[in-house]
């Protein structure tokens, strides 16, 4: 009991219950109406709650005691650390003071850096860090020895030293809030200037390339956290320079940024990560106006120090995404930068060019020896694609249209000029060009600027053939070339009726709303413009063939610029001239140039046209000296004057009178014929002899004069149709056989051959034979369905072409009215040289329907057209597709222009492509096409068939010779001319055909008829007049009465008998 009591008292004391003892030690049972179990549960819960509270209190007390111990320990540690850092800083200061006097050693450097690592605080130790770095840099000649001598230790120290330095430089709080402090701003400007001038961006590029993995696809998100930090570090100088508005620093930063980052090597990390991030992240706020200003003013310097494709790509990505140029100066800077960089980028796209002559190979030999980096080549192609993209073209033209000015147009034309000279970009693929075509007023503005450039207009200077200063050249040539290329594209989209605004049969204008504003120039303005361009082209020819030898003229870097300018100027001038040949809107003599003349009396006229065996002179390049072998094989070179005349005859023949060109052609043919038919008049040398049945002229001639039959060892023509070279330039003698198989009387002295060739061509071109069809104008063109007539139809067209070439070669006029578009194909320099304008001569109804479709105001889809064409050959209908899967491609408002030109191209070119090509090769086999290309299609038709003009009887009388007893005073001759005066035009032509075998007079008059028209007596008046067509000789009996002469002469010339009659 004594033991129990203290225990209970302790329990009671802890439980907070006060107990009193009254002497009753026995517990008496208590009565509770609520039940005993409920009471016991309440006491138990209270006890448990109390125990839980006790435990929590004990835990709190333990934590308080532990916290007191921790705070006491941390406080003692911090005080100790502060004392230690203070002691270490004192030690560091002492070491630094000693090092400043005695110099730093490796041991002291290690100690100082280690001390800094332990005590570094950006606010307190910036000066100590700067002093340590300065001391270490002073000993940089020994630093490498220290590092390699104790590499592990230095590998630990140097990165931490660099990290401390970066903390000082990159902490925004260290300078951003203090920009108002002039000293801080000057310090940071000096710091960034020092970094930029010491290759900051070069080191950053190396760091980005080495620490960021390859980026294979363009991404606007940093691939790693480190990449984001490096990008921020890369833009820090530009951000600071823009914030403080320091023009000098900003220009320097932009220059180095463009040169080392944007224009450096084409790293994938830069092209696919840095540039896209800068273009998409608006937080950087790139000063694009200043960037394009620096690039525009220093583009040539950049091209000399860095490759153009990366810099051009960067500029296109940055500017195209967000820039808005609100003034003409910024737009001019952008256009200048883009044009110069694009010109530099095209050097990475130079490939094999088929039309480069052998001399050019010498010029390009050094360039071709330098391999082109495929990465830069691919990037250059991407740049061209971006510049020519629909988005960039629309964005650029919207700016140009808002700010049209002479300066903007000059820079814009340079950009278009460089784009048009890209070797891999075809003319029709240039979206920028055809977008300008749709904005006709830009074309007019270009011509206004072009006409007013400089004090004396540069066009007049160029038209005189005077060289231009470099600035004048760079100003005029791109603008002129761009204007001509754009005008060419505009003309190619206009039909003649749209071009001149034709009126219909009732006198009303055809669809005025559709035709208004189709062409930005009036006819009067176009006439003046063509005269100016004509003189410019003649001046360019003089510049193209300079007098100076290579030793005196060495600047050939602008050859491509001049050559392209000449090409497009001549191209647009040809188009305008071709329109004039069809519509005749220019005055007579408009195309002739007074500055071009041909010394027709000189027998060396043949030198005016380059011979195929002679190495042709390069345009806009100095003349080089020929080697001895070249002089022996090709003869002496043409003089500069001869080269200029040759170029004009090839490129601008219409500036020379038609009569002069005809004389040149006649001289060329006569000279070549004399060499090919040498001694043929004496029955010596090679000669072609054939016997032809008059009733089967075409069949016999084809069998005996085709290439496969001329030489037995010749192979048959293949599907590619490459004929072996026959020789139809030889003298040909023909024996004609009559209907009963007997030889006709007479020996061929040239007349039988001329009659044979005339009848052969008349038969070959006869539409009933099937190789040629008639247009609605009764002109001839190849039959598209010729393959149904003969399997080897190409051989027939080749043969017919050779025969026509033989007629031209022998100066024989044949009455073959060829269709204008077909003659144009013969003269064209490409297989698809005939355009939509010629469709009117082939199928006027189809042409009208296509023009209606072009200007249709409703929904074209409602017309139910697709890209197919229906052909009907010999009752068989076939459907040809104009494009792949054309049957499923509907014609809409958007693609109707494509449909129109594909339809015209099919009808004019593709449908008769093989026939025309074979015919053209046949003509060229006898007469070089270069000689025929001196004429337009109307002139060539006159060369073939003669001028469709009335016979000049006075000219015939003045150039007629008489034989025997006849003279101008003879009664029979006077009666003869009196009878001829009474003939109508048809009877005069019958007489001319009877005597000369051709019903049309010579182009240059009867003075050119060889032999001359001659009349001589032949027997009694009972005989009929006869003729020797080989001698152009009329054998006229001495008739006493005029009516007898008239009756018998008419009977003779209308009988249609052959050579055997005489």
C-alpha cells in the first residue's frame, strides 16, 4: 500500500486530477442508469487522446531543441566562413599585390584561381577576378606549358574561371538598370566593340557548331537548353546596340553578324535553327531597316569575303517573314541587297550550256576547274526558289506598287535581270516576270524611266554604239533588259486583235470591256518605241564586236549581262516586226537603219554571213589571235566590220532592205553553186542524171533522188529521222519520157531540169496527193494525218523539202503558196517557235472561239471543256490529251489561258512536228538555214514563188535581147509588143511561163533573169511560136499580120505542151 500510493499520486499529478482521502479505502459500487459499457468507452478515448497529445508535445520539444542547435551551428559556421573568406580575401589581396610587383607564377596562379573559386561573389570580387585574368593573360606565352604540365588541375580551374567571367558579362542587373549612367554605357559599348572586333561572332559560330548537334529540318524551337542559351548569347550585342541606339556600334555589329553568322559557311545549325528562330521569335526585334541598309551598301564587299547563298538565304528568311518597308529608301536597300546577292548566288548554278561556243570553253576553263560545293549549290537553288515563289513575288510587288519611283524601278529591274539570267530558270518559269505582265502600268513606268535616264538619254548613247561608263552600264542595261523581257511576255499573251483593238465586220469594237487596257501603249507609241529599240540593237551589235584586241580589252566580267540584254532586245524587236509583217501598222521603211549598209559591189559579200566551218566570233568579247592551225584550216578571220554585218544579217536582217538581202542571198548561192558544179558546163565533174516519166514525175523522182536510193550504202532512215548527207547541190540533168515511154526530144541544157523541178514541186504540193492540205486562205501546210498515207511519211517530207531547197539553190521560182505559220516554222530557231497568233491563218474559226474563251465573262466551268482535242483522220475520230490525264482536267477561269495556248501549240506545233522537222531538214540539206533566216516569212515566200505583183512590161522590154534579124525596130517585134500590151495579166503570166517556165517575174526585176529574155526568128509564119526555156528564148516566126501573131502566140502559150513542142 505504501508503494502503491506514490505511484498513484504520480499518475494523478500527471493526469491533472486531484484526489482526496477520507478514510474510506473500499470502493463502493456505484449505480448508473446509463449503463457501465458507455462510461468505460469514454474514459478510454480520453486517455488515448491525452497520450497522443503528450507524444506530439514531446516531438515539438525535440524539434525546438534540434532547431536551436542547428541555428547555433549555422551561425557559428557563417561567422567562421565570413571570417575565413575575409582572411582568404586578405590573403588573395596580398598575393595579388605581390604578383603585381613580381609577376605571376604557375603556383601563384593556381592559388589565386583556387582562392577566387572559394570566395567568389559577383558584387565583391569583380575587381579581383579582373586583376587575376589580366595577370594570367600577361603570362599567356607560358599558359600552355602550365596547362599541359598539370592538365587535370587546369581542366578543373579554367572552366570555372571562364564561368565566373561569363557571370559578370551576362548578368543583366549589372548594366541594364544602369543604362542611364553614361559611364556604364560607355564601358559596355567599349566592351562589345572590343569583342566584336576580336571575332566574337566567329567564336560563337564555332561554339554553336561544336556544341549543338546537326539540325536536319528547319525548326523554330531550340533543340537543347544549351542551344537556347547560345542563341541568347549570340543576339546580346545586337540587342544592346539597338537599345542604346549607338549607330556606329550597331553598324559594326550588323556587319560582323551578317559576315560571320548569316554569310558564313552553310552550317545546318545556322540555316535550320538560328535563322528560323530569329525569323519567328518577335522578342528579338531585329532592326531589319538597318540590316538591309548595311547589306545594300556593302553587298559587293560581302560577296568578296563570304559566299552569297548563305547570306541571301538568311536575308530572305528574315525579311520575308515580318518586314514592312514603309519608305522607298528601305525598299531600295532591300532590292539592291537581294539583286547583288542573287547575282553572286547564280555563279553556283552554272552548268553545261549547249549553245556555248568553243571559245567560251577557254574562258570558263579556270572557273570549271573549281568544284562547286554541293551544299552551297543546293542553298543557291533554294534561294532562287524563294525569290521566285508566289508568296515572295506577291509581297515584293505589293511594296513596289505602293512606292513606285525611278529609284525603286531601277533596283527592281536589277533584281529581275539577275533572276532572268539564272541558268536553271526557264523564261516561262519566272513568276516575277509574269506577275509584272499582269501589272501593265509597271511596264509603262519602266519605259518612262528608261527614256529619261541621265542628262542625255542613255538609250541614245547606246544607240550610237558608244561604250558606257560602269555606273551607266549598271543603271541602263538591267532596266533595258527587264523592260524588253517583260514586253516580250506581254506581247506573247496578246492576240493581234487585242494588240491593235480590231473592229468587227459591223464596225463595232469586239468586246470593248475585254480588250481595253490589254496593251499599255498606243500604236503610235509602239512605233516610236520600236524605232528606238531598233537603233539600240544596232548599237549593241557594234559593242558586241569591239575593235580592241584581247590585250587591250580584258574586262569580260559583264559578258553575261550584255549578252542577255542583246538577246532580249533582239527578241522583242523581232516580235514587234513579226506583228508588223501581219498587220502592217508601221510606216514604209520604218525598220531600215541608215547606219547599216552593205557594199553589194564587193565580191566578198559571202563573208557577211559566218560559214559553218568557221569558228564564230563571241559576242561582247575581245577578238583573240588565231593559231597557225586555225589559220590554215579556216582561213583568215573576218574583220570587225564583216562580223558586225554578219551579226546584223543573222539577228536583225529587217534593218537592211529586202533587195539588198536578196542580192546577198543570190551571191551566197551563186558562189556555193559555182564550187559545187565546177566544170559541169563542160560535162566534167560529178553530176546527177535521171530519167523521169512525165506521167509519174513524183514517183520516179522520189525513187531516184531519195537519199536511200542515191547511194546504195546509205542506211534507211531510222525513227529518229537522221538522214545521211546527200549532195543535191550537184548539177542535175533530166531526161523526160512521154506517155508512150519514149524520150522527149531535146537535150537538157537546164531548161528541161527547170521544167521538171517546177512540175515535180507542183505535184508534190498538190493537196490531192495528201501530203499537204489547204487552209481557208488556200495556202498549204503539212497534213497531220500523213502517217495514214505512207508509213515512211517523214522520208517524203524530207524529199519534198530537198526539192524545194534545190529550187531555191537553182534560183528557180515555183508557185507554191505555203501557209504563213508553216513558213515561220521553217525560219524558227526552235521546234515550237510558232505561237498562238498564227492560228488565225490555220483555223480562223478555232482562233475566234479561243479568243472568245479568253475574254469570256462568265464561269468557264459551265462550258464543259477539258484538256483534250478531237481529231478526225480519214473518218476515224481520236481524242488526244493536251496534258497528262487531260480528260479529267476541267477548263476553269484560272487555267483557261493554259488551255488556249496548249490547244494552239497542239494545232500549230505538235500535230505537225515530225512533218515540219523532216521538211526543214530537207531544205537545210541544200540551202543553209542561216541564209534563209535573213528573211521573214513573207519575204521567204516571195523568194520561193516570186513577188505577186503585176508584170512590168516596160522592164521586160528594156531587158529583152534579140537575135538574128530582130531588133527593136523590126515590124514583127513592134507587133509582138503591141500584142503583149493587149494581154491581160493572166495571159502575160502564161507567156512568161512559156518562155521561162515560171509565171512570176524575178524579185529584182528582169535584169536579174539569167539568161536574159531573148527573142529570135524561127522559120516561116506557118509555124507556131516555140521556146527554149533552158535559154529563156522565144522563137518567134516573122508574122506579117498582127492578128496572126496574136492567135498563134495565144495558142502556143495556152496549149500546156511540154518541152517537146519546141
